[in-house]
C-alpha cells in the first residue's frame, strides 16, 4: 500500500481546521487542509482496533495534524501482525480507549486519523474515496457508491 501518493483530491481547502476529540475529551486535535485520501478499511486489524465493522480513515501528512491537548494520554500499540510486513503504531486514549491516530513504519511523515472522532460538519460530511480489504468486508455492508476498491495483496 502506498500512502504517499496523492491522486486527484480536489483542492477545495477547508478554511476552518477540523477539530476532533476522544470519547472522554481528554485528547483534542486539529486537522488542517484536505486529507490525501479517505479510506474505508475493512481489514481485521482496523476492525479490532475500533471494535466496529470497518475503520473510516483519513490519510494525511503528519504536519496536518496537531494534538491540542492530552498528548500525555496517548498510548501506543505496535501492530506487527500486518500482512504487508510493516509495523503500524496505533495510538489511542489510555483513559477512554478511543483511537486517535495511526502511523506506519513504511510511510514516514504520514498519519491516519479515524474520521469517527472528528466533530461537526467535517465529520458528518466525511465520505470514503477508496475501500481497502474488501475481501474482509462484513456481509451486511454494501459497497459505498463511487468508491474505488483496493485489495492488499
Ligand atoms: Zn479519552
Ligand atoms: Zn485496516
């Protein structure tokens, strides 16, 4: 998986930064600009990490993400059971367990922010451009119209 190439994401730069937080509110973050890619991931690791049927991921540059408060609450889990052979660092709030962001050993300088923790309009309007690991899609979930399907093998 190459997270570093950005395709045709429209350059409608969001004027307001997107804000987000974990469930307990201890961690607050801000995201500026458009993500490079919005990805709905059906892989088992993302499902386990979120406890949900998929993970709704915004791929962006590390510089687009600012942790405004609660940095000390962020706990990291090294996810080495990744099929592509790289290590993911999955960061979450150690108080409430919310996923905060993920980095990959193969994509230095980039982060994945789960859109479920984003607030307001930006969170509501989030929609995926790509679906990963479609083979592992939970059976009840339909294909999201207009997305590109990518397998990871
Ligand atoms: Zn929290
Ligand atoms: Zn995944």
